C-alpha cells in the first residue's frame, strides 16, 4: 500500500463527496433540511465499515487507519453542517483530544498528527464563539448573563480537554517534541486566562450597556461602572499571574518559561502601580462625591492583596535555580521603591478620606523623610552601603521638593512646624550615622 494508493483513495473519496453534493439527491430528502448532514454522515459510516471490515482480515495497516481517519474526518465535517454555535467547538475539541490520546498512548503517529489539525479548528471556533458573545453583549445585554452561559461552559470544557492533552504529553515524554510541549502549554495558559477575563469583562459590559439603554442616573454612575470594569480586570490579571508564578516556580521550573514569567510580572506590576492606583483614586473620588458604597473602598485592598501576592511570588521567582538572580542591590532597591510608592498612595488615600488639604505637600514630604530614615536604619543594621546611599537620595529629593513646592504658599507658623519636624528627623538620621560611623567604615572595607 503505497503513497500513490493513498492519494488515489483520497482523490476518489473527495470526488465522490463533491459529486454527491452537486447531484440532485437532495430531492429525495425534499422534506428534510438535514440532507448535507445525512450525506456526510453516510460517507463517515461507509469508511468506518471499511475500517471494521479490514481490521481483522490482515489488511494493510495504512489502509485500515486511513479508513478510520476518513470516517473521523467526515464526522468532523458534519459537525459544523448540523450544529451551530458553541457546540462545534466542543465536538472538535473532544475529537482532537481523543485523537491525541489514541495517537500518543497507542503509538499511532497518524492519529496524533491529525489531532494537530483538528485542535486549531476547535481553537478558531472558540474564538468565533467569544466574538459572537461580545456582539450579543453589545446588542442584547438584557438577554445575556455573564458566567451563566453556554460559551463560558464550553470554554471551560475546552480548557479541560487541552489540559488533558498537556497531561498526556507530559506522561509520554519520550514521544513529545519541545515545540509542541511549549505550544500546548502556552495555549492552555492563554485560553484559561481569556476565559475568565472575557466573562469579567462581559459582566461589567452588560451592566454598562443596560445603563446606557436605561439612562438612569447620570455620568458619575456610568464612570463608576467603567472604573470598576477596568479595575476588576487588572485585579484578575494580577492574581492570575501570581498564581501562575507559584505554579511555575513549584512545578514547571523551565528557564525560558521562568524568564518570560518574570518579564510579564514586571509589566503587570507597573500597570498596577500606574493605571491601577489611578483607577482606585478615581473610585475613591466617586465614593466621596457620589455614593457611600463601601465597595468603592474595599476593592482597593483586594487589589493591594493581589499585588502583594504577585510581588511576593516575583521575589521568590528571582531565587529560582533556573534564574538565580544574584544582584541583591537591584532587587532590594526595587522592593523598597515599590513599598514607598504604595505607602505614599495609602497616605494620599486616607488623607483624602479624612478631608485633609494639601496632602500632596507637607504630609507626603514628612512621610518620605521618615521612610528615608527607616531605609538608613536598615542599611546600617544590615551593613548595606547601597541602602544608605538610597536613603540619603530620598531625603535630599524630599528636601528639594519641600523648599521649592511645599512651603511656597504656607503661613509662617506652618513653615516653622514643618521645618521643626523635618529637622528632628534629620537629626535622628545624623545621630545614627555618627554613632555607627566606625561600624559602617569597617563593614564597607
């Protein structure tokens, strides 16, 4: 049974199917709308019978498996002909999973190769399901429910099947290729992330679109929904990558994946520190001016908790053997910088809630000098010269801010109070430096 024989059989099969579609056989099924489905399934049944007949009669292995593959292929073609919507994705995903399972465990390479064709079809079908869902959210939001819909269920089932393929691939590692290994796990990572991201997005999009239709309470209500949507998506992304980092460092431990994980964590961390904190400040403003709903404040600490988990896992990621990041200076300075950033944001948050004025000026300067003194103490105690240099830089920057921005419009009494407080903090810093001068010098040597 040669390649030429296979090509002749395939050509005859495709020719017969094409002629069957073009002939007037449909008149026989005039009262049936499923003619194409019936004809396609008939082809699948024929090839399956060929497979069944040749299975136990010593026929060529290639002919036997080709017949079964053609039967499966016609079933695959019948799926989009008969079914509509999300179930096409499920059937194709199940078929890809089944083919891969048989091909890898039974060592039938042809089946495994066929699964590589069917799985992209299922993935493309899932993508179209998501697009259709977005269209429904935009056009008929009152008839769509986030999470409680067939698209979400179908996405979870798809994720389960891809996870099964990944598991089989890891169990039968001797037959696995590195490219497929990376590809299937990247696909699993992306689709799992997108599944919940889309539903969270849809939940808030449905509320926003319903609000636009009802036009009930003005722009502040609309803005609050937009801010909540963006903030919950950031919180979910931060939490997802914190969880993935834990899995990555505990179970995967591959240098390339760990490095990419680190890059993504740094990018997401910056998004949280910039856009995330900005959105939280806007929600605080709406809490003060629009509604006393405590959720406008609670979401801040949910976000900070997720960010703390990401920061902790990223810190552990740097210690992973595959990365082994040895530059403790950079790591410590970045960590202390992030903490100062978040603490400053907290200071502004609570002074706004308590109705304090000019909270960007004096209070923030006192906080920064206090933090600089704290870093100085840590630098002396841990014998870290770079920490002491960083603390002095923070204090000097704060003094420049103080004299050129903070006290420009203050009364004389306010200036005296501020300068006294800062003077005391600077005296403490100077006292510590003088007292531990010998220790600092010896450690630096």
